[in-house]
């Protein structure tokens, strides 16, 4: 700004980042946000008059998720979007559930729990909310978070998780001493974002800083460049920082720009380890990604010789162990910061892993036939040549899987996709790891002989080349691989890269289309697909390679994904056990603090029993207030309220949702160990009791959903819960499913009559009293009226009055139960017809939307609009509006602000250019399904 006329312009900083005490911090309570529908967040934090943080606090009895959703809706256009451009942090918390935080635009599932930096887990007052809130909002901390740690990733604003933030702070402390080291953050914990945050900080605070990111795989190199560009570290118009040749690499090292370089380690020429290094410009900080693989070797030595003054920071999720020739620490230094597998699981950053071994033994059925074949084939060979051939046979016999064995594995996998949670609902995918490219091709072709083949893809390092097979016999392994790719995998003119890119995209974005990928070594590191739930191992992997592979399955992907599943066909239990228990104290290259155990292998039956017992106890505690004798009717009344109370369902909604979730948790915990209850330590009597509880609470949950009219309000995890119930409890699931489940009680009354509907839907067990049945009917009718109210306000106002009459009749009990049912059926049939015959001009017949407009034109709010008094004139106006919607409403207009304005413009002249009337009729039109 210009201080005075004739004076030069000066920069004015709105916030003094370097001197926190020079800023004016203020906290306001219940600030009224205007501009849309008014909202009052509990607390707003201001710095120099700028709103930078919004805090929603909840009572201990209320879900913190409610506060999160409130923060999110406040940012919508119809509420207070204009208030949030400067806001950087949003918090929701309670004394019982702790503090969750995000930034503007953060989806609900990505709000995270702040973790006490001292690791204090004592349940003292304020531990869960006050202490973390004070830690995050400390003046220096909040300025640091806003300035250095909030980034954009492909347009999405992001704030770091606690382990990422503390990783950045540890790296800053180490760099300030001009030292490097290793950042060990387990697989799936967000190392790429951490790398971006450190790079961003270095380039801002050190004007001479240049960043070199070194990887050893082209795919990782591309991925990191993409992350850096998405985060703005590399400008959109800036040329790619990727190094494509050694000559270019040497040239860029000596140039002043760019400040960020990305190169494969192979760009360091190991041919001359004594010659003069190339000229270097700037102060280099070298990030070595997946540094457990870039160990020792001439290229590593050359890298350190060329960049002798650089600071090296290695990033890994699986550091090498002492038994390897060189440990990660020996090459890159001590640990800067660690975040291990068990910590990530506890923080719900990644999922835990569950192991299952499946034995598919192979046996040699005819040793004499094999010997005869060898005798014939080797009769012209000398003893040495025969020994070489037999040795090759022994190796192949050990490594290669027979066709029969593969068929059994394929049958197992297809069976899992029909049975297992996640795999059976088109949300989960799997990876099959084959022992060789030949095996992968063999698997792929065998899958193509099944209906499941259309859902399979294959990703290997093989590239078909006709020159490579020109001298191969027709039945050779090389020819088999070539024919597989050219005849069964690739489409005409499609390259391998195009095919693989498309299959990976489908696997991630369209799990219902690409369910299974067959791989050998590709995709076992650095490939993140949240849908991937199972990995089938038919290859021998070890140590960090094995751990990286099995961690493909443990990315978060919704409430219905509980674990990453490992299915082992190679008898790798001890190796998996070592990889999961992995890096124990005698194996790990430890720092002085003696941290140990990247992961602890759990006794799954013991863990499963704990989960089942806890879920069962929680469910019974939730149901403790249900009055005696605690039969179905008492549960219905407790969880649905009094049917004569119009707000009864709303008042008990939180209870019902808690009950639905508790039952889902209980049934899933039961299903996990249902086949092994006795091995888990339950007695026969306890097993019988548990099975009865599962059946009772499942039936009760279904009855409550029907009684409240909520049976179609299905959460994502509930589809799997129903499948588990049918699989593990009910002998004849077909009897419980079918057309009935696809219709509400009201729809079923219209189709079959009230008595059949009650028998099939509401009281199929025959355990409810007449009073409970009546309340169930009232609840379902009320739910339908509330749901459809806006489609025809006048009609449903009339239906509400009739419902009130029905409730009075039930309360007074002046009529018989059968008369009540007749009245209820008549009301439902009227609702089903949506309009009474003969109450509108015949010209509207066949135009249901126009009939609803006709019914409501008289009652809409208006300033100047006068509804026609005659039915014919009113019918003509309704038809004119109907025709305008059919002819002028653009496709997909609902929810699109620009297209909705086009609709309003078309309606405006028909409603006498009255804005209030136009908006009123628009609300009715918007709720008509016929106007798509």
C-alpha cells in the first residue's frame, strides 16, 4: 500500500509470522454468521481481526460427528460459505470423545483425532478435549500450522495428521543442525504429503535450498512429481522437474533452476567412482524415497560423492534389518521420526491385518511316468547334461503350480467373492500374487474360462515382442506369455501401458468392474487402492517385500472395511508372522530410546473373543432401560416412542441409530469367529446363548426398522451385516428375503391389502399385540407423509388430518381393531392414489404433476399473483406450467444453480412475474419425480 502521496508502496503483512506476540489474538463466542441461513458456531478464533479457526463443542452424550457435519454444512452456499475463505482450521470436540480437526473442504471421513504429543493417555479432566485444543491453538503452534502445514492437493485443501506434523517438526530440528537421517512412517500413513510439507518449508526458509527427490522406479518418480505439482510446490506452468537423461541431470545440478528435481537413482553414473564430481549450484537436500531399496551399491556411493555437502533424508515404511548387508540406518543415518504400524492402526490411519493360511497340497501321482519321460528325453545326453535337466525339473516342480492346483485356488477365490464381506458387494477388490509371469498368464487364461474372467486383469513387467519369440518353439514358456498378451489381454492396437493404466484405474475407481488383479512384483509397493481388501499369496515373499505386499490391503475405505485380509497358499505363516511381528527388538536397528515392535502379531481368536464380548456387553448395556419383560413389544415402544406423539420417532432416532450400529458391531464380531467359538474358549452353554442373542437382536433390529418405517434407510455396512446373518445364522435365507423386503409397509398395503401386509412385513413372527401393530402402522404412514409432504402440500395436509383422526380413534378405543384397520387401509389407499377422483377437471387426467400443481395453486404464498377462481382457468395455468417444465427445463437441472435459474425464468411470467409465488411453486415442482 502507499503510505503517503509521492511515497513508494510498502508491503503490509496482515499477520506477523515471526513474532507471534505482536499479533492480536481474540476468541468470540456464538458469532452470528449471516448471508444465508443464520448459524452460530460455538467459538471463532481471530488473529488481527481475521477469522482463522471455527470450533464446535458438543455435550458428552452427543456424537462429535454431529459437530463435524455442522462445520461442513456451515460452509455450504445456502448457509455461510462467504465466512470461510480465510478460515484455516475447523475443530469439533467433546469431553468424552476428544478433539477432531480438519480444514475448510475436508470431508467428514478425513477429520482426524489430535494426538497428545507427550503420549499422555491418563483419563484426567481435560485430557481428551482441553489439553489437545490448548496444544493446537497455542499461538506459535497455530501460526505454524497455518503458514507451513496447510497445503492444497489437486485443489483439495489439506491439513496434516498429528504424526505428519510431528514428523515435519522433527525434520526441521534435524536440518537446523545440518544433519540428515531416516523418517520411518509405516505403509499407507501419508509419506508423500510429509515429503511435500518438508520440501515446501525448506524452499521457503532457505533461499539457497534445492530439493532432489531420488527414487528407484519410474512409477514412483511419476507419482511424486504428481503429488508435488498438485500441492503447488511445482507450478502448473512450470516444466516437469523429472530428469530424463544423465546429461540433463548433470546440467541441472549446476544450473540455478529448477529448485526441485526428481530423478531415478540410475541417473548417477557409477562407472567412474574417482573422477571429479560435476559442478553443483545451491544447497541440496536429497529426499530418498523407499530408501530401504536404495541401499549401498555404487550408485548410492556415487550419489553421496557427487552431492557431498547435501543433507540426505531417507523415507521408508519398511527399513532393512540387521541381517541385511547394510541397514537403512547405516546408509542414511539415525531415525528422525518414526510412526510404526501398531501406532497407525491404533490411530485408525490404516487397518489391521488378518491372516488365513489355506493349504492346497500337490502330490506327484506317478513317479514312474516322470522317470520314463526322462529316460526317453535324455537318452542322447551325457550324465552331466542329465543332471542339469533333472536339477531344472526339481526347481520347476518346487516353484511352478500345477494346473489342477491353480484351478482349486481359482475356485477358492471365486467362492470368496460370492461369500466374503466386501468382496460380495462390489465394493472390495483383491490382488493375486503369482510366482512368475508364466504363472500369472496361466492364472489369467484359466480365469477366462470362468464367468468371473471378465472381472480380472493382469499386471506384470512383461512386454510382448515378436522378435523375442522368433526362435522360440511353439510350446515354450516365452511363446505362452506372448500369446497370452497378444491374444487374450491386449485389444487391437493397445499398448501394455494403456492396458495397465486402464486396469489400475478401474481397480481403484470401479471395483464392480475390475475385481481381481493378477500380479507378480508390480503394484506390490507404492500402489494405493482403498477398495483392495484381500491379497492372495501364491508366491514366496520375505521381509520388507512381504510386508509391503500385504499392506496393499489395509487402506481405509468406509465403515464396512474392518481389516486387510491375507490369504496364504504358500505356507508362509512363519514369514508372515515375522513380517507382521516384524522388526522386533533383536532385529530392528534401534535408536537409544529402545522403541520396538513395528507390529505385534495378535492371537486372532483371543482378539475376536474380546471384540465379541465387548460388543455383546455394549449392546446389553444400551438395552438396559427397556422395561420388563423385555419382549419385542417393549423394545419397539422404547426405540420408536409413542405412536400418538408426532415427534416420537424423531425423539428416539438417536437411540435407534445407536441400536442399529451396536447390533451391526455385535453380528460382525460374531461372524468373525463364529466357526471357532469353542476354540476361542466359550463353553457349549455360552455358544448356545450367544447364537440366541445374535438371532434375537437381529430380529429385533429388523422389527424396529419396519415398525419405524426405516427398513430402506440402509447404511453402507448393513448390506454386509445382512449377508453375514443369512450365512451364519439362518438355515433358509431365501425365506427371509425376496420381494417383501423391497417394499415399504405402505406400498405393501396398497398391493396386497392390510392383513397380508401386516403378516408379511410388520408382524411376520406373530409376536406383536394389536396395540403394537396399530402403532407400527401409524409410524409408517406418518413417515410416508413426512417424506412426500413437499410433492403435494395440500394433499398431504389433508392426509395428516386423517392420520390425526386415526390416532384419536386408536387412543379412544371406541371402535374395534378391525374397524381401525379398515380406516388405516382406506387412508393408505388414498395416499397411494395421490388425489381423489373427480376433484380436478378431466383435462388434467394423465398429467399427475399438473394435478398436484392444480391442488396447490390457491395456497401458495404470493405478493401480486392471483390464483384463477374458476377450475378451468386454474387447470389451464397448471397445464401451462407443466408444458413449460417439459419443454424448457434443461436436463439435470435439479441441484445445478445455473440450470435452476433457467427453470425459474421460465416460470416467472406464468406466475404474474411474482417472485414469491414463483419460488413457492418452484419448491413443489422441485419435489416432483416426473420433472427430472
